C-alpha cells in the first residue's frame, strides 16, 4: 500500500531506534540522581499512555491499512469481546487478546 | 532459596521468562510482524525493529505512522514519546543491577522492556546485584529471541495466510493495546487514556502526521493535572 523505497523505511527505523535509545541512555546516565516518582516522570508516564491511547483510536477507529476493509462495527464488536474475556479471566492478557482476535477472524471470515 | 551469583541469576531469569511472558510476546509480536508487512516494511527491517526498538507500542507507532506517510521527524518524536517510560524505568532498575562499565549498563538498558523491568522489580526476583544482573540478562535475552522469531512468523503469516487470518493478525495490535491501557492503575493514567482515546479521534483525523504527538501532550497533561489534584487530596 505504500510506494516508499526501502531506504525510507530504513531511515524511519534508524530514527525510531535513536529516539528510543535516547531515553534508555538518559536513564543509565542519570540513575541515582533522579527520583523515578518525580513530577517530570509522572508527566512522561501519562503522556506515554496518551500517545498509546491515540494510537488505539487510530488502529481501531481510523485504520489506514488492510484493517480498513473490515467495518467499524466488527472492529469495535471484537474489541468488546476481548475486553469482556479479559475481565472474565481475571485480567488475563492472553485470554483477552486471543478472544478478541478469534472473534475478529470469524467475523472477517464470514464476511469474505 | 534465591540465587546469589550471576549464573544462578541467569537460570532463574530463563525460568521466569518461560510461560506467560514469552507467550504474550509470541501473540503480540506476531501481530506486529503482520502490521510491519501490511505497512510496507521489509522482513529484515521488521525483525531489526523488534530487537533495536524493543518496545512494542513504539514499534506500532512507527509502523502506523510510516503507513500514513508521516514525516521522519514526526515519527521519531511520536515513537520517542511512546517510549519515554524507558527513562524512569532505567533510572529505577539500573542501580539495582551489578555492573561497572558504561557499555554494560547501556546493554542492560537496551535489553530492558516493560516486562523485564516488571519481573526484575518483583519481590520474587533475586536480591544480590550480581544475581539480579544475571536474572535480567537471562530473562530479557530469551524474551528478545522469542520476540524476533515471532515477528518473522507474523510477517510471513500476513504474507501467506488466507485474508481473514492475516487481518486477524493485524487486529492483535489493537486488541493488545486496548487491554494494556485498560490495565493501567491510578486516576491520572485513566484520565490520560480516556482523553487520548476520545481526543485522539478528531486530532488524528485532522493531523495524521503530528496527531499522536499532540494527543500525547494533551492527554498526558490532563492526566498529570488530575493526578496532581488527587495527590493534594491525599496529603
């Protein structure tokens, strides 16, 4: 679905790796000098969660790739089944993801 | 009896990794491999991204924004924001591991994932610094190996499986993120997540390039303010 040359993908990867490694290295160099529960770190942690929440909106509600070929009602329905299974299994991530994904596969299979 | 030395720590780390941590990795990284295929990454780059970024949410951000043809700088900032948690995690984990050289510490920081951090911080983890170093090394190396293989399997699966199954592999990413975010603790995190999901819809519709960055700043600040209010009430 994309016409990018492999070089562009490699550049995106290199930039993403650098952006991630920066935080790991900062943690190594500033360990013992910072309080992991301090105000800045609390904002960091919430902003990370919010980025992932925005990502969830993109994947579930505004998908761009092949997922867009499946209706939003199927995506949200399968997600709801995953959430229900997650809580019924006492927050077992594996059971939740497997149930949601399996429901999605069945619905997608029935439609094709 | 907890292990006291490095080698005992490695064995304990490998034992801890076998089971739930590796199973979750197999499921989630298979989904990522499929996403990497769907968004146009090569198989080699997909596996490399798992090893070198080594933080699934950031990897999904990268693949998703790459598919949306976002600017490289915007992708790097969004991935960096998704992975900011590695900073406080390294700050709290590194002093508990034995190690003198900077290279060794950077290697441990690169091996660190949300899972390896959580397991190394559990009360059942070894206590002496050398055993902890072995524990984290063994745990994380096994996880990384399994994750790299799972990425490749998901990539090949997306290329070769019938359409509904290939789509289901892609759907793993959304399902995994959803449950990960449901499992967060505290009022601040809850508000950050709810704001991010709700505000994320219009923001990402109008700003496909920088939407995740804006969502992170808005949602993170809302969560921070709500959390601050909660802290004042408690004190």
